[in-house]
C-alpha cells in the first residue's frame, strides 16, 4: 500500500502536491510539510502540476496563484473540469489579500485561500481541515452505498417471494419462515419451526393441540384471532406487522395469514428485525445528509436543487436568480493572523468556531442568510433567497449585534477582538453553479463594493455606502465619513453606522433637515 493510499484509510499521512514557480518558496513549504510527516511532491509550473496529478492523484494541492504560462486559477479550472480530479481539494497560496482575489479563487473551485507570508500553523490547520472533510465524505459515501445495497438485496428477496406467491401462495410463501396452522377456535394444528428462525416466545413449549391464548401473550393471541376471522370471511391474504420485547430485546416480525382449509388458516411469520434496522439506519443517513445540505444551502435552494436532480429533463445544473435589491455584509476579524501565529492550531480552530457559531446564531435570529466564511472573514446577506422589505434594517441590526458579540472573545494578551464591517445595498445575482461541491454564492458590483467597504473600513467600525444609508437614515445614528477612493468606483461617500436611533435622538438626515429649516 502506498503512502497516499494509506492516508485514505487513516493509516498514514497524506500525499500533498505543492506548486510554486519560485524554487525557494517550494523548498520552504515542502520542508515544513515533510517535517510534519506528509509525503510532498513538488512542481515548478502549472503544466508540471497537471502532469504530476495525471500520473498519480494526490490527496490535496497547494497551488500558487501567480505563475508564468499558466496561472494557478487556470490550473484549478482544468482540475475541476476533469471527472477524475474535480473533487480534489485545492488550497490557493497568494500574496494578494484583496477580497476579489479570494472570491475568484473560490469561483474557479478552490476550497481555501492562504495569504502569503503564511504561518506554518495556519497552513497545517487548513490542510488537515480539508483532509478531514475528504475522509468524512468518503465514509458517508461508503456507508450509503452499503445501506443501499442491503435495501436492494431485501427488495429483490421480497420480489422473488411475491412471484412465488403467485404460483403457490400458501406453501412457497412459508419456505424461509416460521409456519403454523391454526383452527378457527384458536387451536394449533401444526407448528413448523423454520431453520434459522428463533422463536423467543415459549420456545420449548409444545403447541399442537393447545390454544393460542395459553401459549403467547393475550394481546398477540387476540390480534391473530381477529386476522384469522377476517381471512376466513374474505378468502384474501392478510399481512400485518408485530413488535414485542423479550428480556429487553425488541423483536419485529411480519405475519401473513392465508386460508389453508375449511375453518383453518396458515400463519407465516418472518423476522424483519434486520430489515427494519437497515431501513432506520438508511433513514438516519439520509436525515444527516439532508441536514448537511441545509447547512450549506438555504432550504428553498436545496429543495430546488433536489428537484432539478430528480428531473430527467434537467440539462443545466445551474440555479441562479436576479434580485433587484439586497443588502450584503462583510465582516473581518482585525489582525487575526498575528493571533494565529501565537496560538496552537487546535485552540485556534476552537476559538474561530466559537466566534463564527455565535455569528451563525445571530444570522438565524435576524432571519438572514449566511453565505460563507473565507479564512477569518464572514459574509451574510439580507433580502434573499426570500425577498424581504426590511433587508437593510436586518443587516444593520446584525452588524451592531456582531460588534457587541465579538467583545466577548479576547486575544491572548487579554484585549477583546475587533471587527471591521462593510455593508452595501443593491442588485445582485445569487445561485448555485455546477453539479458537485455545491455552495450558494452572490455575484455583482454590489458584492464587490460591500467587500471594499470592509477592506477600507476601520477596526471596530461599520462602514456603509450611501445606498445603504438611504434605507437606514431615519432609524439609525450615523457619522458621515465623507468621500473615499474605492478601487474601480472612484470617489464614494460613506458613513459610519453607530447605533439604532432612539425616539429623542435625531439621525444625520433629521439633523440636516432641521439645520436647513432654521
């Protein structure tokens, strides 16, 4: 077994392909990973990386963005276009830290984005996180495959039994099961223990010539008597299920009742405990899959996605919709990288999980939609996929609550963390693209400007555009920041969102109107 194969079974470290056109960077990163026990392959160009993947599939790829001839984005796009490599995790490495670079990295199929210069602990956390996700996906797929096969086997066996019943329903139906004949007055005429069928109720008791009421529990005997009367009246086969406990163990059985003569019936009892356990296990696996899907996508989008997959005429897997107005929030934990350099990987992950879980609860509380996290950045939106008129107010409330919540988390020196938040309102396109590795995402100029509001904001403050300010000016307190230069947009007037306005505290707009009147 190769080391790469061993990593897939949990018996060894993973096989990692590192791609960078700078030999020094390549040597440094490879040495760092090899010191942790990983098997590392190196490639100095995009084409060499593709050749290496073609020769032997690695577990994960660390891919530099800026390379001659073929950029990291192009390499990733080629990997995602091929059936054999589309599920291969790709972590981008780049000195570019702007949100647009990160957004494009995820659009072409990247699973994570690390900004240079990077810290070893940060790289190891990201790598191990992707490997853990891959292992869990493989385990879930294997479990579902086994359960589906067991269900198919059971269904084939039942289909074979039904075909047998069409030829001789009274005899052939009893071949694999316990079988006994009972007279109309409830007396056993025959009792045929089936091979492999364990009789938990009075297994040693002689039944022939005795009444059911004297052998089995009263309620069970009454039910058998009722079905016997029904079958003798109609002449039709009746099937029902029964459950009972013996010494704390649950038994589940299927009972068929067939007319076998004048005033007598044949009972055919089948143990269905294994089948029921498989069905419950399959249901639980499907429930977990459904829960996982709803953690990734909004419910309305998840339902649409499943509907598209179930349709035989579905040719395009894309789900996209234009929204004329929505409000987008970007939040970034200020100077989190320096904290990462001083914190153990597991402690760092736990801290980030606590912070983002708190944000998730606030998003749900305000009826908004979390889009994704990128490193230590958080993105949410109001007004989609289900439109709402108060999307800007809901996002503003979320931003204020997030600023309060982040103060409960402290750096190792004791001071609380701070957030830099940017908000913008406008038209966006939202949806899911592709047929695998689904994620709900947003596109458009409104998204780009919201990201700029965050990156050009200040620690502990919430910067909003004039568009968002127009929606909120009469309900919230603002401080005018003035015009700032925004890349790709020129000069833009922005505002600091301070708090919700009380009844006796005028907003900026109210104050300006009062000044004009005076």
